[in-house]
């Protein structure tokens, strides 16, 4: 790969390359672990019932295909923007723009969902206020430089993994497990499993943060393809272990009905100290996810601003901190505004739709790679493309309608801008 010339020309105000494989993996883990465990399992169990683990497996298969396609593309296009860049270079300007638009709006909704999840665990009566304060604080951390973000994310991942491991061990040694709860009921619906997979995909999508930071990664042709599958594999193991333990302790109905499934599981196994630990872990996990989400959205905003699809003033890189400071401030302001007013469940569904469209374009882009460019086996981008579209339209109807409307509005804005440029 490294012998291939880069198809992306050098652009002004390059970001500094400081991230290696370990830190890239940590960023991916910080983006994924937390979102699914603390925000997605209950609605997914409500949709799939006893088929929750099947939904998790479906989400993981699609995520693996997306990760592989993204890794191959990021090795050729090691610049900020992710699928916004891949779609533009492989499919044409419109598809790159649509991917970027889907990512920005979808992940802005993800930021909102994570901020509200944080508020609900930390101070339920003032969830919106806590969410706004958290967005403001983490925007300031990102503004000060990506390396500080990596250091904080490393600490967050360590805390969350410790808490989740404690939940698994306590559950398995409690003597309250019922293995019959892992059996799939005959009335489990296929559509419910697909909807659960779409909701759980919200949790797996964090590995994209590694690709969107391509301009800040050392030796991206080697680092990114290694970091993405490592982060995804660790996350899948953690998710499967925790989801299985929750089913064994609470059953699918108990998980679906719980506002905080891990807290309920800790209470059920009779470990009072673990209840507090879970609440702390949930708070720390959502902080980690929110930190990385704001980081990724601002980098895609930077890339789109460089190409004038968003106001060009957002393309500025801070002379001292070497970060897209204006993009970060705008993203932080928008997320804080939404966090003050939005509903967390609606934010999750809307986010999943946008992100699945984003990855559909990534897989279509990977399909166009040649063998000399490191094209994956054709079945991988094909499965990823079909899987993304199926899961997107299996989501709740309100999420599909809202997501399609926003993407259509973005496409119309693109067409209007093109028409204005053509006619002077």
C-alpha cells in the first residue's frame, strides 16, 4: 500500500500527525464502548425480545464489512473527512457531499443522545442542563488539542472496561442466572431483530472516528487498517459478554423495561457497591463517547468547509493548537442547543439512519477499488451496502421519515448551490 501514490493533493493548513496505533484504538473504543451498553440495549431488547443477541450479531456483521471497507479506503485517502472524501473521489462530488451531510447530521444527533444519556445518569432531574454543560466542557478539551483528548479518552476507556468486567463477573458468579433466558422464543419477529440491529449499530459506528482523523494519524496507510478491526473486535467481545449476562440475569423483558439495564442487573445480583460503580461507569462512558463524537464531527465539518460545501470560514486551523477551532465551536454550539431541547430516543433513531446511509456510501466506494488499490473481497462491500440499507429502513418509521427528509433537504441544498455556481 505504501508504494502507491496518494490520490489526494496536499491542502493548506494541514493538521499535525500525532496519533499512533494504540491511541487510534483507544479513540475507537472510546467512541463505541459506552454508547451501546448504556443507551441502546434497552430499546434493542424492546424490538427484538429474546432475539437480542441475534440482532447484535447482525449489527456486528454489517459493522465488520463497513470497517473493512473504511480501512482500505482510508489507507488511500489519509485525510480528514472519512467517507466524505472516499465518496467524492470514487463516486463523484454529490455522493461525497451526501455522505458528509449524513455523517454531520447523524453524528450531531449522536452527540445529543450521548449528552442526554450522561445527564440522565448523573442528575436525572436536570438532565438537559447537565448535557449542555458537558458539551461545553468537552468542546473546550477538543479545542485545546487532539493529544489532550487522546489522554483523557485512554483513562475513560480503562474505567469503563473495569466496570463492565465487574458486572460480567458479578453476574456469572451470583448464582441467579437462568440459562433458559438465552433461548430464542418462537414468536421473535425477523423485523424486530432487524430493527434491533439498526439500533445497536448506533453503538458500533465509533470506529469511523479513526478514519475521520486520518490527517492526524502517523503512517495512516498502516495505522488505520490495523486500528479499526482491533477496536471493533474488542468492542464486540465486550458487548456480547455484557448483553448475554443481562439476558441471563434480567431476561429480555427485564432488559427492555429497564431505564438503566446495567444498574438493574447490579441490583438483581445483590451487589450494592456495584450499583454505584455502574452509575459512575455510565457517566464516564458517555463522556468518552461524547468527547470522540464531537472530535469526529468537527473533522468532517472541516473537510466539507475546505470544499465550500459548508461556510469556508469553518476550514480554519488554529495556529497554536493545530485543530479546526471554528468548526469545533460551531459543532459544540449546535449540539448544546439540541441537548437543551431534544429527546434521547428520537436522537438515537435519527442518528442510526444518517450513519447507516453514510456507511452505505463507504461500501459503494470500496466496491470501485482495484486489486492494486487493496480492494477487499467483493462480498464485503456488497454485504455492507445491502446491510446498511436494510437496517436503515428497518428502523422505527419516525426515524426513517425524519432522516430521509433531512437528507433530501441536504441534497436539495447541494443542487441549488450547483445551479447558482453554473449561472454565475
